[in-house]
């Protein structure tokens, strides 16, 4: 499992072949929008498969005072190798179900990292 490492240095993302279709979409501006299901206060931050139409992400921070949201952004930044200012939570700031937009990126490259890591 990815535990805050770079995707390129880790052999897999979820440990099993996970179909990510329905967990993301591209915006008109070619930005990638991910659906995430967040499990706060987990022992170790990591992707842990799929939850309905979302990618499940475990994080260590509690869902208090925006700490979990901050950790989601930091984790995605480290894991996908993106600057934090390219990542924004656009829905679900006070919910465990979130939509996160990745801007100024190559969506195909990010999807490739996610897809390759799941096989």
C-alpha cells in the first residue's frame, strides 16, 4: 500500500487490481476530479481500495478543524508528485465523501500512475 511515498517508488497503490472507472472524471478544462471516501484517524495514511464510486483513502488526522482536509491534500501531493496548490477539495469539506480537483496537471499521466499502480 502507498503510505505517503511517491507512486513511482512504490510497486502498487491498492495491492489488488482495482477498477477506478467511475471514481474520477475530466473537467472541460482537462482537470482531473477524483471522488474520495476518507477514513480519518487511521493508523497509517494509505489508499485502501474502492468504496462505491470513490477511492478510499485512510488518513491519520482527526476530522477536526480542517486537519483531515489538510492531510488529504498533503498525502495526494506527496503520492502523486504534485504541488499542493494544484490540489483543491471542491466538495465535502465537512464530509468524509469528497471531490478533489487536480489542476495544471497532465491527467493522462496521473491516471496512468493510478492505473499502473493498481495492477
